[in-house]
């Protein structure tokens, strides 16, 4: 086991595309680090540079205390799990597992023991004599995991290992992955574009965008204190609601509403009071809304008319329009582009009268129906404030003071 | 899709008769194109099979029967002596062994060098990659006849005339272009991540190639190996030029030709057909053994 340190790592492809831009990241010994971001953000490239499958254009990568920039993948003592499993089709499951050990000259009894242990851990014992073609997707995925485990490497690198599985299997594999990491305690770097995977698996999560590091923190901190509009919009589902608002000493006003800003919010966000009288971008998480009938009495209230309700059983997502245009910041636009998978033309629904659609997550006992008016309560302590120019969170400890 | 499959049984259970009728209707309307293609295939099969059978049958006929009144008839009585004559008098047995040896060696080297070159050209980016690939491919457009005279000169200068080393080298050289062209295309279809997994597991480039990529390319290798075996087995012009001086080293094609050429009008036709049969059978056996391997896709299960 070892820590992995990336120091100002660049990746510039032929043709000048900068896939990874001055990425510095310290992955601690035994940590489960998730790299997350929209497609094309450079997360896979970063992982492949750690693995040695891509040349490093600038900066250094070290595993343990060793700088590995010029080491071949086989000499880096890492194991990788690929999105498409990449099993050796002409070998049995047993040979697939043992291959890496045989190449390293591990004694035969030791190989046998390790393969047996891994097979037991992953429930692969009945399939050891089969070839990959005779396995289901989930089983192949477990063989790929096993191939990494038997090596007992310094670190596991995983490139979207669950994205080819169906939804149900993905959830159970996610739990197994968590258990495995608990048990083995091996440093793991895990790439995914699925923010639920990132939140549930990671000790810490690193959000990347256009090859640049946005924020590294624990999942809860990312959710509670995103460093900028991009992270705020990317983490959390449904994503955070944004609006351009005017901040005053006694509250924040937007779209005909005025919400009080508690005094302790000004205290915990140094610099926020400097924005009084100016425009800011306000962010409210859907989970910080509640049907007024079920909310705490001290929450601020607003009246809205629901457009659509999504009843999920345990809660209801209420989608409503507010009387303000959607926020057009480069960060929010980037998120919208990612949501439509890069096709700029196809934004989900043409917006009515250029009004922003917000989502509120309310208690399943709420009687809200589409088209009805609803009194919503807002937890004003959890509001997020962003600078309209830079998109940075105001008063966040990681952002420079204005 | 799911709603579709749910609906059909519900509709069918109500009216079994209409279901049967619908199926009957489908059988009444055969696809005319499918029928045509089957006629064409049957015709083609006849074109290939009839001469083969005729060759085998003629090997068992008496001398007069082949050139006599009814060449298409079955043998009056079955003679086996033509095979004996071909084997011992015309030395077909010796030539068969010679050819098997030369073709085995040259096919081995063709496959080894061809697949190695193809792998590098298909998988690695480097300056000149395209040029080298095109150089190989242009070799396919080069007619053997044009090169015969200079080729003879070169081989002679190298002191390899009338030697198997010379012949094998020339065979390999002529077989490489198509082998590289075919295998490069094949390697491009194989998943790159499997090679990357091998690199991480501890393989260098050489081991990745021989332990992982080559086994994965088995269907392609076998197809092109059959192609090369047939091509080199049937080669007549090159051994005629390169082995002319040493009749004991001849290839089987030269032996067969010799039977018909040497005796002129008094040719031993049954022995010629017997020799031809002996030449054909090994190729068919090679094909039968390996063609099963082609069909089994080997990348199945490697990736999602």
C-alpha cells in the first residue's frame, strides 16, 4: 500500500488538446479516492497516467515514495480494473486470475492460495474452470476485480468498473466494492461519471472539469460546501437550483420573493457581507425545501405553483417555475451541455417565457398535485451564494477572499 | 420491446387459428432473392465439386478410358496401379514430402513475421507507420511474372539457387503483403484494453503479443494460414525457376507437370490424375482440420 501523489500533472495530446491541466492531487495511503466529472473532463486520462498507459506531458506522478513517470506499467506495482473488464478470452477464470502472478514468478503454492482466496472472496469458486465467454456480465466484472486483488498491489486503479452492469447489479456491486475496500484497505483510485457512485464509494471525491481540479473533499463536504457553481450543480441529484438574486443586509430577493439571511450565515461566510446591495447567484438544494405543512416552523416560506410532480414513493420532487430567467453562467451552461451529452442544440424542454425551472424535494405525505399552488418552506441556513462573475462560492474557505 | 412481447401471447391465446394461419402465410411467400442466391450457390458448388470428383475417378480408370469415347463414365473396373506408378516411378511421394516441408517452414515464417509486422503497424503510432504499411500492401499489386528474371538473378547471386532456403525466403516474401494487410485489419478489431491489462499484469510488449494478442487473433491467423498453405502448395512458377537444376528437390507441382510433359502424347493419364489426387488431398485435409477453428470467435467474453 502506498500514497499516490500527482504534482502539476499535464497531459497534452498531439494536436494541442490539453486533457489534464496542472493537476495536483494527494491520495493518502489506504484512501478510496474517486475522480468524477462529466465526460471529457480528463478523469480517465489522469487514471491512465497513474497506470502508465499514457505518457505524462508534464509534472510528476509518484506511487509510494517513487516517481514513476518513466516506469513501465508492469513496474509500478498497481492493478487496474477496466470498464469493459478486458479479460483474457483464451484463458480460464483461474488462469486469468493467476496470469499476473505467474509473470512475476510467484511460487506455485502461493499462486494457488491467493487465487483460491480471491475466488472465495468474490464467489467465483464454481466458475474457475470456465472461460470468460461462459460468464455473465457481473461474473466477468468479478473476475476483473479478482485479477486485481490476487496481485496484492500498492494501489487499485478502477476505470468506471460498474458502468456496464445493469442498475440493480451496479448497486449490489457498489456495496461489495465498499466491503472489499474496508477489508483490504488498499489505496484505490476510482473513476466514474456517476455522482451517486462517487458519493457512496469515496472517502474523498475529486471533481474535475476540462482537465482542471475543481474541488477535492469528503462527499458530505462537497455537498454542503461546493467551491463553485460547477461543483454545486454537478454534485447532488436533482441538482441545485440557481437564480440571480440581490443580496441585502436583511435578506436576499429574487423573482418576487424575499428570503431572510440568518445572521450566522454572514458569520460563517466571511466576505458575504461585502456583497450587500450587489447581485449574487443564489443556490438552493432541492432537499433544503419542504412542504410547509411538514417543515420546521422557523423555515422561510414561499408560495409557488407546481408544474410537474415526480412521486418517488419515499419523497416527491416538485418542479415549479419561478419568475426569473435561468442563470447563464459558463459553469451552469457546461453542466447543461453535459446533461444533454454534448449536443448543444437539444436542451431538454424549451423553457416557457424564459423562466427557470426549480425542483423541490418534499415529504411523500405532501398533498401537492401538478398545477396546484403549494407553500414551500426553505432552510435558509443552507443557502449557497456564488459570485456572479467568477462563479466561486462566496466565503468558502478554499476560495480566495474578495 | 417489453410491451411488445407482453402483448403477443395475450393476442395469440385468444385465437390460435389466426396465429397458425399467419405462420402458414409466411411459409407461402419465400424470399425470391434468397432462392436466387441458393441457386447461384448450388451452381458454384457444382463448378467446384465436379472437376474434383472427376479427377479422383479418373485416377482409378484404365489408360484408354480417359481419352476414349465416354470420359464422364464411372471406371469400368477400379485400378489402383496408377497411384503406385505416380508414387514410385514419378517420385510423387518424394515431392509430396519436399513440398510439405517447404510449405510448413515458409508458412510458419510467413505467419510469424506477418503477424508481428501487422501487430506493430496496427497498434503503434510512429513516423513512417503508414509508409511501411503501404509498402507492404503495394506488394500485393506486384505480379510474380514481372520479377521472375531479376529474382532468379538475385537468388543466384546469393548462392541460394536450387536450395530450400532460397525458395522459402521467396515464398515468405511473396506471402507477406496479403498476410500483413489481412492481419493488420484483424488486430485493429481486437480490444486495446486487453493488451493494456496484460501490460499492467506484468507483460512487456513481446509477451503481450505472444501470450495475449496472438491467441486472441487465432481465427484470423488460421484463415490466413489456410490461404497461405494453399497458395504456397500450389506454387509452380517459383520452384520451376528456383529449383530447376535439382530434380530430387522438386515440389509436387513440378512432379505432376513432369508426368504430363515428359511422355508427350503417350502421357500416363491415370498416373497424372493419381498424382493430382495425391496433391489435392493434403490441402483438403488441412482445410477441414482448421476451418472449424475459424468459426469460433475467440474474443467472446474478453470485453463487454
